[in-house]
C-alpha cells in the first residue's frame, strides 16, 4: 500500500483541498495505516411538553483505512461500532449494558448494539448526495463541488462542519415492525464539528491530522426501545477524537468487542460490501417484538 497524494495549501474554495483535508481528518493517507475514531456521549429523550431527559450513555469507535481510487478520489473502508452504556458518572463512561429499564414505558428492553461491517463510502471532490436530494435518474447526478463551511477561530484553529439532514424510507416497515418502527420514513440529522490546527493541515509530513470535536445526532426512538410512533425522538450529544491505535480506546470497549466481535477491531484491507445502516442490520438480524 502507498501514500495517497494530498494537497496542503489551505484553500477553502478548492474542492480537492477540501477532499484531502476531510480525508486526513477521517483517516490516514498512508494506506498501510488505520485510524481509530472515538466518540463518547449521552442519548437524550426529547418529548413534547417535557424537559430533555438523558437516559443512556454510548461509546463509538470506527476502524478506518483509506485507499486510492483510479479517478484520484479516495475510498474510505470502515467498520463502525456503537455500544450503549449506563449514564456516565463523575466524568467516567458508564458500563456497557445488555438491557435497560425503559423510563418511558416501564418495560425492560434488550439492547441491540451496533456492528456496522462494512460502512464504506467514497471521499470525493464532489458532494455526496442523499437519495432524497435528487429524485431523477441516479446515473445523471449533478456534480456539485465539495466546499465545506469552514470557520476560522483565532490564528491557528480551523473548524470543519459536516452536517447531513436525511429523510429516507424506513427499513423497518411499520406493518411488520409496529413496535420498533418510527413510521414509513426516517427523519435523521448528523452534525459534526472537527477542530484542527492550521499548521497541521499545512504540514506535508502529516498523512493524518489530529482533531477533537463534537458529534450530535437527531433520530427517532431506537428500535429496541419498542416505542414505535410515540411522539418524540432521541438526541445524541458527544465529544470525539481520532487515534492511531485501537489500544488508545477505553479498556471496557476493547474487551467487549474482543468478546463479541474481535474482527471489528481492525480496519478493512479490501473494499467488500455492501454497506448497510444500523436500521438495515436490525431489519435483517432481529425479529419483530410480540404485542405488549
């Protein structure tokens, strides 16, 4: 494997620089190396007429490898894991749990952890369009240059914002999954902020750029909560960073993955697939809950 060429001269209006900066944050342009993304945070319930209520913790890791494509763009090969936990206490992440007492229904729910293998996509110098963004012939997608809304904070800190607002057909059809499904469509939003150093982005010796940041997600009730179309939704809030080794992750995260899916602790070396979302995996691997 070789080092993927990348641009270092900061130019917010250059789609190729935007592509390369995004890739160096997410992964390592040296294809022989993997990058480990890590998030830790809280899942909160947003219900009409009530204060927002934290009810679960979560920890995420991603094992990522970047490989070059013939057209000059970059393929991100990725495994993604989400473990649900007790709420954190005194700044320490809570223990990973297999079930929890649902405070909104009084039921004890079996937790379904997330194991997305693979979750690959192409990092391109054109914008990735969601299906609902373009309803026509998919072979005629418009080529929109990749230009992120960067923000400059002080003399050295840059902030990369990558937001996605989605509304797509629900893999959990309500007719089959009445207790798990939020309805015919899934309305979800991902909001990420990456804080990076201008000097790091300009450094040609850095094939991967250090970052800290935040990840927020708005999504329907989790399927295993068995709350169906009950009014309200979940909001995830977390902090995140990137590591050069799986050994930098919290011990309980590595131990749990080693016990259940040790293959998730290494980034892919080949582009296999297809990639599926966590809801698609749920629909394939779980069974509808019986009526309450």
